[in-house]
């Protein structure tokens, strides 16, 4: 990540990622509060990843078991295993920061 104010580059930690689910962070060098910019390509990529890695398996489980609760559980687990780490990676390396 790069601070929009002082241009200090730093890595996003898992603790900071989980503490700020809205994408608002503080620069460790200057203390500037900033947020991460949402782009169309970022949102499309996350939606595609969610469909491929979570929605399709959940629908297959629902079709096999006809159990809506198991379908929802499968969706949540697949999202946590695949999509959350992808979002963490993209937050740290791809998304642009904007000063608040």
C-alpha cells in the first residue's frame, strides 16, 4: 500500500485488514487516514471470484442435498477460504489509496 500523503509504502497486515473491513487505514509513517479506492475492474473481479469459487459449489450442494442451510454454509465457507484472501491480496497490491 502507498500513503496518498507522504508516499510511504508499507504492507497491509492481516490484523489491520480484519480490523478495518471498510478499507480505511492509517499510514504508519505520518498517521494520515485514507481509504482504498473501488474501481470497476476490482468489483467485477471480486464478483466473478465469488461466483466461481462460492456460488457454484453452493448451488451444487443445494442441488445434491436440497438443504438450504447446507447451501448457505457452503457459500460462507468457500467465501472465507477463497474470496477473502483474494481481497486481502488485492487491497495490499492493486487498490489505490485516497486521502480522507
